[in-house]
């Protein structure tokens, strides 16, 4: 999945290293959102949960830099 994301980004002109990292981050956010989506009692949309997970990753990265 990460490789497919990175490939699509490279085709859009994104630098190799940035595309590779973005692909891995995308998988991380998807996995986190998917886990929340499949949790017992969840009624929220997968897209919403993945978007929130990506925002958490962005926030965490900002605190590191």
C-alpha cells in the first residue's frame, strides 16, 4: 500500500524520498483509522477516522521538529 501511494506521488512530481515517507505515513494513518473503524460500537465513517488519524500524525510531526 505504501509503495502504491509513493508511486502515485512520484508520478505527480513529488521527490522520491518525500513520496516514500508520505506513503509510509499514509499507511500509518490508514491503519489507525481502520482500527478505530472496526472497533466495537463504532458508528463513524472510515474516511473521517483516517483523516483524524492523519491529523494526529501531522501534529506529532510538528511537535518533533
